[in-house]
């Protein structure tokens, strides 16, 4: 069957309309679909002509080229959704991925920081500079709320309520939630709003809460660069991810006895099972502490 023009882009647009996926998630799905399309065309096949055997060959090729089970599973999810969309649109009679299972994956523990490492990271920015004060406020808010970095950089000035000490966050699927800031984060946020943001805004009515020197809203990529910079300044040499402070937020709450369902609500997880991985992190840390400090732990 000849592939209709723009079938991949039509599906990516449908992901935004139907599921409200972020730009980052849609870009990842698109890359996976284009990779499959390129592989197929090298084999003389079009996207809508793919059959189960061809798809199995593609998956085997990904493994031979060193892709992880997690990466292969994500690509398989993108393909499954794409072909489901073609069936619903009437372009195909059935999904060729029916009966093809995702590869089994280990359950990796998220990268996180100790409370001492978080303290060092938060104290790293130079608060005597405008950008340092902005970064201190962003790091404090990130650790206090457990937001995704994209949620943090996407915050608008109108979504902060300093009087009530909460932020209104729009998460995945355009779902809103209210998250408390805590006194320390609120203190630094108010210092930023008073002493730094007006200069960064340059008199313009900028909508974004956190601004660059050009008066634009901070991007996810730009702030991730700043996190890595301040981590180096703090002497933190362990691997970090954009979610490191989010993981630390959840783990430290559970370490101190927070209810798992409360953490689920704060993180904006749809399913409790997504949040449960942090209980494994907490248990792993307890075992490490026991082994290090108990007379017979070693």
C-alpha cells in the first residue's frame, strides 16, 4: 500500500490533540517512526506495508546495533500507536503489531542526590548576581515541588500564588495540579521576583515566571545546562539527569515518612505504580546505611 503523504506527521498531530503529549514526547515518537520508515525503505518497503515478520526483523536489527531494551520498547510503543491510528483512520484493516510483545526491561532506579548533596547544589549559585539569584530560586522551587524541568520552565507569573504559597502546574495531558512551595522556596522566589525578574524583563510584560537576560522565558535545555554547571561548582560528580531533583524530592519525602499517595499527587503521576519505584530507592538507601553503620552490617 502506498503511504499517504504525511502519515507520520498526521499521527504526531493526533497525539497532541487526543493525548496532549508534550513537544519532547512527540519529537521522540516522531524520531522512532522516521527511523523505522528509513529502515523499511532501505529494504524496499513502505510504512503501511510492514507485516509482523518485517517488524520482528527490524526489532532484531535494533538489538544487533546495540539499542537497549528500553529504547526498543519505546520504539515499539510508537509503532503500535501509529498503526492503531491507521486502523482507526480506515487506512489499514488490522495492526501488524498484534501479538508482538515489548522486550522485558529491568527496573532502573532513578538517579538521585543525598540531602547533603542537594544542600550543596542549592547553595552553589552566586546570589549576588541576577542570574545566580534566578538560578537559586529555580533550584529551590524545583526541589520543593518535585516539578518536571519542563513544568518549571513553563510556569507563568500568573500561576504563582505567594500569599497561599502554591503554584498551579499544568502537567502531562494538560492536567492541572496545585503544589505547595514551602517557606524556603517561597523566600527565594520572592527575592527573585523583587530583585532579579524586573531587570530581566526589561520593562516588558513577560508572561513566563523565569526569564533569560533577553527577557524570554527559560527553556528546558538552558536550565538543564545551568543545573550541570552548578553541580560542578558544588563538587557533585555523579551522573545527573533533568529529573535528578524531582527524584530527590520524592525520595526524601518518603525517607521522612510521607504517604505514597501524597507523593503521587505532588508529582502528578496518573498511576500509583509509577510512584512506587521511589519506595525501592528509599529501601536501597536504608540497606546502604545499615551496611555502613551497623556493627554487623558489613
